[in-house]
C-alpha cells in the first residue's frame, strides 16, 4: 500500500480521513491568519463609521436599528472565527458598542442615544449566542460520532474470534 492509498483509508469512521484532517487544519490556520490581519482594518472602519461625520456611516433603508444590530452581529461573528471564545468576543463588542455610542456625544453632528447601545450590544450578544450554540452542536456531533464508532468497533471485536 503506497502513502497516497494509506491516507485515503478511513480513520474511526467512513467520513474522516487523514488527508481531510490535515487539509482542514491547514485551511483553518490559514483562514485564522488572514482573519487576524483583517481585524485591524475592520475596527478602524467601525471607529470611523461611529465617530466620523454622519454621512460616512454606511446605512441601509431598513433603519438605524437594523444597521446597529446587524453590524455588531457580523463583526462579532467575524472576530469569533479569529478568536473562538464567543462570550469573551461578544462581551468585548457589547462594551465597544456602548463606548462608541457614548463617544458620539463629543462629535459635532451626532449625539449619544441609549437605544442604539442596546441594538449594538444586542447584535453582539446574539452573535455570541449563535456561535456558542454552533460550537456546542459541533462538539456534540463529534462526541456522538466518536462514541458510535467506538461502540461499533467494540461490537465487531466482541463478535470476531
């Protein structure tokens, strides 16, 4: 059996191969590296949009409430892929939402608005909860797959002489 064929052989179950594990780890590491480099410009753009002139802030036709919620939701999810600690990342962005909104009181064409803090913080919290839910579901799936493959191999070993 050559090395290529050996890499195609299943490990623990039919869906996971050594090649896919190695490729998955490389892709994940590459994605996280690129995401870390993108975090600084994202934060700079967030600060510019929050504290710059009001016409610089990107707006949808769905209202400022949606803009605040979806903006912090998306940024929090992006940062979660870089640093996979959903409640820490969500908590930081909830604080950032409050800080940036309070700092708007010092800008000439804006004012601080308490509901805007809640919409931004709500988006960050919702993203943290979604990320935690998916993370726990993924772990549960892996654990149950390992348990199922372990049980089938134990049953196979007990039956075979």
